[in-house]
């Protein structure tokens, strides 16, 4: 019985560790430069700065030409400037 509990505890620990490692690796894929060309939805209006939702994550964004873009508008990420995604 004790061997069963030890095996179960080790298995649960290893599964948890595997999930944590996979989630960390997954986060690295979504750097700002990798998002160029992606479709996004405006979360907070870009006037000219606000936020967008890209691939399920909220990012700070700025309209590429300085114009205002209302919320819930579909935009395309066209670049990166400082810590902002540029949306058009």
C-alpha cells in the first residue's frame, strides 16, 4: 500500500512539473515581433494608445497612424514600437 501512495505522489509531481515546463515554453512563443501580421481585437480604444487582445493575451497597443480606433474593432498588428504593438 505504501508503494502505491509513493508512486502516486511521484506521478502527480512529475505531471505538475511537465505542465509547468510546457506553459513556460509556450509563453516564449508570443514575443511582440512574433505577433506582427496577427489579427487582434481592440480591447480599450486606441486613441492613439490603448490595448488589444492577440491570441488570447492583452497587449498595449497604439494605432500605427495616430488615429483613433474604437473598441471591439478587428485590427492587424503591423509592427512594434517601444513596448507597444502597432495596429492598423
